[in-house]
C-alpha cells in the first residue's frame, strides 16, 4: 500500500527547538570529545534521536538537560569507537583547545581529566545546575561538586602559571 | 587569584561553538527526520468489527469520546477570510517548500495562494477552539493550516500551527489521514485529513471499537482526541449516507 501522507509540517516547532538548543547539544558533545568532527556527529545524532523519541520525553521537564544528556552519551559512544582507531588521527582540529593558538583558559579546560571537563563545561559554560549535571553525566551530585571544585582549581592553576 | 566568576564569564565566551556548516548540516538532518516522524507510520494491527453509523447530510455532528468534547462549527467558520497571521503562515509554507527542495528533501510541497486562505472548520478542544484554514495551491489541490485560536502569534507575525498540503496524486484509498500533536498542546492529538471523492462525513473508528464522525468540508476534516488515541479505520460517506471511500489504518 502506498504510504499515506497529508504532508505534515510541525516543522516550526522542531526548528525552534533546534535553534534554541543546538549550540548546547554541540558544546556538551564537544566537552566529551574535544573534537569538532565528533561533536558535529554526536550533536546531530542526538537531535535526530531526540526528535524520533520525542513522545517519550517528559514535557514537564526542561528540554535542554535532556538533549545534553543524549549528546553526551552519543559523544561517549563515538569517542569509544574512535579510540579503537589509531591515536594519530586525534587532535587534528586546528581550533581544538590544546592547539597552539588556544587561550590559556581553553588550554586549562582541555588539560582536565574528561570527567572534570564535562562537569566544568556543563555547569560553567552551559549553565546547568549541579543536579542537572549529575543527571546528564550519570553520577551523584556530590561527585559532580567535587569534580567541579578540582576542575576549576586546576584551570586557575594553569592560568596563573601562564601569567606568572 | 583569579575570580571564579571571571573564569566562568570568559569560558562561556571563549568555549568553541559549532561551525555554520555543521549547524546547517544538522538542521537539514533534523528537519528531514522530523518530517519523517510526522508522517503516519503504523504497523499492522488486528481489525475491530466496524459498525456503520449513518449520518444525515449537512448535519453538524458532536460526539463525546473518552471524555473529550468534540464539536464541529464549520457553519459559522467556513469561508471566513484568513487574518494576516494565518496568511503569513501560508506564505512561510511556500518558503519552507522552497527550502525543502533546496535541501534535497524528498518532500515536494506545492506553492500556495496565501491571498485566498480562508476558514474551513472550527472544533472545540480541551485547549480551546482549533481551526482548520485552507488555501488553493498550484497543483490543483489545497494546503492547510491547523491552529488554536487562542495561541499567541509568533514574533514573526505568523500563526503557529500544523500545516501541509493534501496529497497529490490521491492515495488509492481516496482518503488520507494523519494524527499529530504539537509542543504547545501536548495532551491533545489532532486528527485531520482529506477525502479525494465527494463526501459529507468521515467516521473515524478507534482501536477500542468506538468511533467519532466528523464533517467533511471542502474535502477536509478535522478532529481532536486525547493524545495516544489509536485509530483503526476511516470511512467516508456521501450526503446520502453511502460509503464512498474507506481507509484501514495500522496502529502503533
């Protein structure tokens, strides 16, 4: 049977969600991968999956932490797959923190252990509460607070060393 | 010692953002996925016995289903000239059609004559009156907008709603039907569609065996049900109550 279609375009609502949360999803993914190409793929996959499973989303809750969580998880999956490849493929992004022209602040963030970097970006860059960060990364709130404290201290050290 | 607020402020400013190319690529993928999602996709489901209900010509039918009032008010609404915010939405549908073609979507939307947009039918829903507007298009059919009368108008001057165009060529069953819910009205499922032969009413049979009858106006119909309601069949009748088309549906 031919596929039926009164052509539907709830497109405006979807596009509004995309416009409002795309950068958040991407930055969350980038916090995990540190690579633009993987963040592109992870954030895009996250949005496509979110739209497909939107019916299961509890609309009483904010959308941003939900999409961020999907993006973080997808980014971790992609990163795990990438790590099975040769290490030499990594860090080819000239804009990646860690590259020579990155600021001391971004270098400090890039140098953090991944779990601290994720917590710092989700909380300080994207503005999620500790509780939301805990939910996104799947760890207790106290652990997030601890990672944040250590992460910010390390960034501060890096920057102060740079300016010393 | 560096101030934590300063670090946070600088970090928000400096932390990398997605490139424009990646953003547009993702936008196209998401929109294509959304379009796909919004098309009915149902798997085969056991059929319920259908008990026909004859409906007299021109009667406005109101049936209660699952506690949700559903009343048609096309008599006073049909032909109502569309206000500017509705016309703007039809113009934007044309822009969306253009963009869809440019982005290589499989979707091929016709161009609508927004100046001829007009009211077709208005129903009552738990979220207030819901309206179906239509305008002719350049493929000989019509495009439509479904909105809630009490929703605010968007910043761009457009009325928020579900829009699209009747299928061309018609499906073999001569009935197309879709159900959709929108972000602003998450508890309400809108059922709508087209009948491609002359018809006065459609009877929508639900998975639980009950049914609702909706008027067909300008070949279009509109109904509202609680979100999650499953449909099993749509049958169209002419003004004499004769069945003129039937569309079995496949429930999720």
